[in-house]
């Protein structure tokens, strides 16, 4: 599986992505169903800032670079670590799903 990860731009200064990379490496939490698969990270980008409209072109870019799965990080969908989920997360997810790619809508 080749994944592209989209994270919240608001968390960029307080989270280096360590837990997202860890759960992928250890096949935990959102990646437990893929424990027998090789996973390569194609890219790690932000949504571009509110309202997240750069998430779609950035997802397309990662698909063009070989991603077959787009991961919407938990900072967007669950508000980890800031405690505030993105109010645009469902719109972002719905539009990425239209790109005919597998979507995982959380990490940890």
C-alpha cells in the first residue's frame, strides 16, 4: 500500500507527525487491518489551512506520485492533539473519495 497523508495545518507547529508515523510503522490503530501489508509513505502534506481546500489538489498530487490510499490524519478528523476536529473534515473526505482512491479517515 502506498499512502499519502494529509494533516491539519493548524497542528504543524505542535506536532511533528511522530504518532502517525509510529502507528503506520507498527501497524497499530487505523493500520491494524493492514498488518500483513508493506506500507510506503508517498507524501506527508497539510490541508493548506482552513477551510482545507488545498487538501484535494494535494491528494491528487500524491495519487499522481503513486499513492493508492489517502490518509486523513486524526488531527483533522478527531482533533488530536488540539481537541478540535476540523469542521470541514467530512467535506474533505467526501471530495477525496471522489478521486477513486482508498481513504483512511484517522490514524491514532
